[in-house]
């Protein structure tokens, strides 16, 4: 019934990856199960036979989905079923999409749907490193035209050794964590984070990753041959008119080049000028003399692209007049929003980020409930890209995949600079609202995020800046130009978008998308070195505005104090049914969170101001304090008995004040001096080692009458 074909890939360390087709999802154009250990992914691809009318792009949809059953879990929520994609699923989908999309033929426009399902999950095997391989293998066994295969691997450096596709437990110790997507010949996509590593270390990681990918690509080629799917479908999704193409080039190229040479920094003026050339060309046509407008726009796009590229390659100047390594003007401002806990406005050319920082408690931490990852996240960063930032007249409808991806890159850039948990009691939320965009708003978010965190008084380890690099290559020669701080047009018309973030001491995150074949490591090294210079230049400007975190939080920012208490005192602080902790919160107005961590109690006290914090902190300290012999306490008389009084020196901690210890003179009754409810100062003079009972004295804190001192000396002499 099944015609099962398998291929095994040896990872060289005792682990093997198995590719299998012919058993599951046989009606898809391509379906492959990828298995590593107990982790299994099912990738399917289906592509329409014809393209929709007037479609002049590749309508590719990549969906990565994790099934909760794969790890033996129920989904959360009321419905108890998988719902919309989590941020993690979106990020994995983007990793695969970004590697695959440039490799479909330029003239292939059929709707194509690629679905990758995690169907069995080993909690220590990270599935995102297998998703690209699964997707490519499904395309390899299909008849869909594709200039692959590709594969993706994670490469991590752990204790100075590079490991390909490390386990989740190994990854915790890594100082480099890179996802790399590539064909056999070329790297296509890079995404990852680092702990301030050098450019040379990053290049070495890319080489290790590409060597591993080559093995997986070769295995897919052999797999496709075994299946018999090396011949791809015939299609015709574009009409072409060579004469019209020549006419467009002949009549618009020189005009387009002159617009490019006008060197205006205003994006809208430049866009309008390019559109005017097209409008002028179209004016020669009418109903009596019609033309295919779709074809004209396609050919003119190529003209526009070539004119902008030749300007850089031939004249070493860019559309806005800058040299290749020149960075646009930068203006930094902190505290533009005085009611926030921290804020910054970062403007670079026509890109602008208004970023805020909000501080909260453990209750405000982000809850993560993914299939393989469950817990909370203390530091979050959200990126918003409204249509008005590029002058678009449209509504903003929900969160886009792009916003999730850009926010994740900025989050990875900053997260390792956030103080450790023991140094930082706050949940931190950074929100970047992009108000203008013309190139690399994610890098503006990193810079604005750093400024806002320092404005808030968060003791980040080091400032972080980011820069986006571009590339223009000449297909007919080895000439190329690396561009610093690219414009939106340069991103669209160029061959590479390479974002690098870091401190003065090293790289913290990177994202790279390559649109051409044959990008050498030499070019990457030049781009990284130029990026470093740009990064340091931007850091210098940022440090002129604020060079280190404010020494204190803003006056209106909430305060948190942290205490560590013995495990056995957690119950005393909470009280029966939460009675004690609720009373503290009700009386002081503070919020108190108690957790048992590693055999002790972590206490976080959160309040709107210092007065609230002080009151709650004093109360808690009294509850958890251990009575110390010789210490003086302000206590309350709880009960009077014939032989003395019981005095509460700490919450729920009473000691006996014997009648002989109340005053130096001899008392007939206790109530000669004390009354219930009276507050007095006493000294702890003894703790019974067996029972733990406390003995107190009041008289030792009182001046000793001279007569009694003489009597005592007489009695002591007599006793001797």
C-alpha cells in the first residue's frame, strides 16, 4: 500500500536524521517526515497549477505549527485546542520563508502553501533547526520548480567549541546562537544572538554552519533522485513583450538615472520623481493606442533598480547623496514622555522610534505556554509599525509577522545587557512605536530601547546600538559596494539586508537576508567591519545624550525591594489562609509576592513610592527576623500574669518579662508598672536552647539606682 522511501543523514556525533516520504499525506505535491531522536516534523507543500490573474510575485505561504499532543500536553485556554500561531511559531515560519522565497523562479507566481507540523517532540531537541530541512525536502520530492535544496542548522559555541544543532540544555551555556539557512553553494539567511563576540568569531560560526548544511543538501539531492522527482512541472505564469521591454528601457533609463542623481534625502520627493518618469512614458498611450500597463510597470521596476544600482557602482554615491559608509544624521532625546517610567526618541534620517519603558512586578511577567517552552519572561520588547510611518493611507489591523520578527531581533539585541534576576527585581516592558520609516526601524528600536532603559534607571551592563548594512553587486564583474545605514529603497533594490547590533566590545545580535548567489565570506567580512565602525559611531552619539543609566528611578516609578528568607519562615509570612500577608498589603498598600526558589523564599515587595515600601519592608522583616540575644526590641505587652508579663517583640514571637526584670526595685504586682497593650523597650537576655523560650529584661535598660548598686556589692562580698 505504501511506497516508502527513506534517506539517513549522519550528523557525525552519533545522531542521525531520517527523511521519509510515501507514507503520510500522499495527496500533497510533496510530503516528508523528518526525524531526529523522538522529534518528528511533517512538512507538506501544495502549489496551484496556474497563477491567479495579475499576480506578478511569488505568493508563498509558510506555516510552522506545533501540536500540543506531540509532547503529551493539553493546550491552554477555554477551548483546549490549538488556536492562532504563537510568536515562536511565527518566528520559525519566518526563518523558513526568508530562506526559501528568493530561490523560486522569478516568473513562478502560483499560490504555494508550505506547512510544517511538529507531530512528536523530544523536549531536549529544538525543532526549529529541522524546519528548514523538512520544508526543503518536501519541495525536493515534489514537481514544484525550486532552485534548491536548502537546509537550516543552528550552530552554537559552547565552551569555545562549535556544535551543530545542540540540545536545549547545551544551548543554555552558549555564547553564540546562530540559525543559518543556505543552499549547497550560498548562505541565504542568518539570525541569532551572541554575548559580545567578535566579527571573526561570527564568521567562523557561519563557516561551520555552511559545512553542515552542504551535507544535508547533498542528501536531499540523492533523496529526490530516489523518489524520481528531479523533473519539475512546466508552467507559464508571465507574458512578455520584448519590444515593449526595449522601448521602456530606451525611453526611461536615462531619465531614471538622472532622478537617482538628483541626490535628494526626501523619500517622498524621490518616489514622486521616479513615478513622474513612468507617468510621462504612459502618457503616449491611449484607448486607441493601448499598452499592457502591468508589463510596463514590471519593466520599469527593473529600470529603476538598475539606475539606482549603477549610481552606486559607477559613481560611488547613493540616492540621498551619501557615500557608501556614511550614516545619516542622528538626533537622540531622552525623557520626551515625562509620565512614563522611561522614554526616548531616536531619529536617524527619516527613520524615527519613540520608545517607552514600563516597570512592573512578577505578576506582570509575560506568560509563555508553548508546546516545548513553559514559564515566564521578565524582559519583553514590542515593536509597532503603523501604516502612517511610511505615509500609507490604510488602517492598522492587528499584529503582523514583520512586527513580531523585528521586535524579536531588537529583544535579542538587548536582553543579554539587562541585569541578572538577582540584580533586577522588575518585570521590564519596552515598546517601540515607529513614527517614521525609511530604512532599518528595527535598528532604531535597539538604539531607542537602550536610551529609554538608561533613562528609566535600569542598570544595563552596556549600551547597545544597531545598524543595517546593504550590498550592491555587479553581475558582470566582481565590483561591489557595501552600504552603511541603508534606506528603504536600498533594502528593496539591493542584494543584502544585514543587521548587526552590539556594544563597544562585541556583537549581541544579527539578522541577514541575501538575495544573490555567490556572496563570499570576503564580502561578509567587509560588511561586518564596516558595520562595526558604524555601530561605534552611533554609540558615540547616543552617549553624548546619556552615557550611563540614571542613578535612581523616576520619582513616579514604582519601587521593588527583594528579600531572601529561610524556607521555614514562608508560612509565617503568609499566615493561615494568607491572613498575615493580606493584612500587610491592606495596611501598607504594597504588593507582596512570595516564592519558594532553590530551598529558600524569595520575597518581592512592590509599592508606588518609598513610604509604602518602607512600611511593608519593616513589617516583613519583623515577621521573618530571628530573635538575637542582646538585641533591644520595642515590644507590646500582650498578657499580664502573676509572675510577670508576656511581651510580643516580633510578630508572633512573645518573650517572658519576669516581674524581677521589670524594674530595679522590688515590685509587689506587675500592674504597678505595666498594662496590657502598653509598648515598652526590652532586651532579649536569653533563649532556652531546648524550648526556644525567650527571656526578656526591661530593668537593664533603666538607670540603676546608686543605693541598689551598693546593696548589690555588699551582697556579692557576703556571698564570697
